[in-house]
């Protein structure tokens, strides 16, 4: 069954559809977005599923659109300004007007680029997003993953305003669980900033998430849209930044660890560290911080062992935050149902940073000792 969630931003709205087989209705969905079907720029990844791509293309053709494809090469590991300019060129070559349509078919990065270009081209044109990853299904209706500038990730962005998002759960079937972990974390963060009921509910549904249960996924995805919309529409800038929970620490770790951890692992560490800060900088209960750890472990996302100097870690935190703000504020959970920018003074930050890097060094030492023991037994 296809569920519908209307996401209203005040001046406009996004029609969010989620469920197995949602791609079968692309023709009618696309027709509802624009008054008269003419041209569409379909932006997709080079390695996109052939069968799903065919279904989207056929739906657009059946709706009467003339398709112009823009293919993001597999070598483009990050959406940057150069790639975005090439998409603008593709819009010009397709003679795209304000009456036409853009479709993003792919990751959160790709959909973010489509969102940016669609809002900028000729003053704004309608866009339809078909996210193909779980994290994209969580965020693209309310958030644009920023376009990278040089070595700095996600620096250029605007508020996401797609006309429609089609989240087909069938696209997740057969995917490696590690490729879904980032989405799992974003669902947990969305529940944490929503309410105690949502927080309890996601803990109950994690086993179903692991099994790609359609009902559980649909419920949590629609719940996440409501939670993220509430943050987006808040009158408080501090609350609007609640969706950054974990990201400052994650990017700091990515900047100073070698090898660079996977994106989901860095974010999980960021959420763990900033949740602990929230127990002192806010009123976040330590039992809820432990519950966060338990959810991660149920998902198979364990603590990351590494050796890192305390001062290097703190410096990376400040550099990452000051790149985007003039103040050292972090999106910390105040309690279940509230994540907001909060002051993290130097003494508090240093105490927690010292304990955090020490615990991860102990893990690394334990892992090294375990590997040495196995090697000795093997050699013997």
C-alpha cells in the first residue's frame, strides 16, 4: 500500500509517497506535478538499477514527457560545483523552461544537486525526487545535502523544496545492510527530536527495519518527515539546526582519522559523543544515551576503535564548527523530543573529549591484543 504525507512549508508543499511498488505510479505522479507535460531532465547515476530506471523512464514517457538524461559518472564520488555547473549546461541544452520538470533518481547527494539547480534555473522549476537509498528517503523532502566546494563537503545549499518525493521501498531490497545504516541513523535522530512515543516506537521497530519490513519502514519514514518538517518550520534557529545532530563530530573525525571511517560509522560516533555532551549541556537522560547505544548495537553499528590525540580531536571540532558558524554551538539533545543548538564550553568539551578518545584508544588496544593473540595461536 502506498502511503501519502503532505509536507507543507507554508508557501508551498511536497507530496511524499512511500511504499512498495511506488514507481509503478510515476506517470500519474509526474503529471500531477506540472500542468502540461513537455520536457524533463532526468538526473541519474551511471550505476543506477536498469530495471528501476526503465520503469521511471517509461512512466515519464507515458505521461507525455520528452526525456533528456544527465548521467552522473561513477567516478564522481562527491557532488561538487563543477558537476553542478554541468547540470546547468544540460538544462540549457534541453531548452528547459519554468513549465518543465526535473527528476532526481539516486542518492541524497544527487537529489540535493537537482534541488539546487531546479530552484535556481529560470527562477525555479518543479522537481520530483526518486531517492534510491534509505538515507535519501529520510531527508530529500526537507533537506538538501550541500554541494561540496574543493575539499570542504556540503558547503553550498538552499532549503529543499521538491514538489514530490517517491520513496519506493522495493529499491532497498537486495542492498547491503551497511548501505542502509546511514538511513537507520537518520531515522533514529528523527525519532529522538520528535517525541517520547516516537523514541519508544523506533526501538520496537528496529528488528523490522533490519528485515526491510514494508509497514515498519513506511511508518518510520512518514514519522521522520513530520519530525524534520517541525524542525524546518520552527521559529527558533536553534531548533531548525537540530537536524545537524552528530554531524560536527562526524566531520571532525573524518578530517583527522586515517583511514577515514565510513560515513555511517562517523555519524554514529558523532551521535554517541554529542549525546553524552547533552547529558550535561542539556537535560538528556543518561539512560536515553544508553538506549541510543543499544539501538546502534542492535543494528550492528559498534563503537569505532582508534587512537587520536585529545587536542587534535578538539581542534578538529572547532575547525569544523567555525567553518560554518562563528560560535561553538552543537546540535545536542536536550531531552527526548528536543534537539537544538547548545553552548558547549571549552571545559565541558575537553572533559568529554578526553574520556571519549581514551575509551576509543582502549578499544583499539583491546583489538590489537586480540589480533596478536590469534596470530600467536596461528603461528604456534
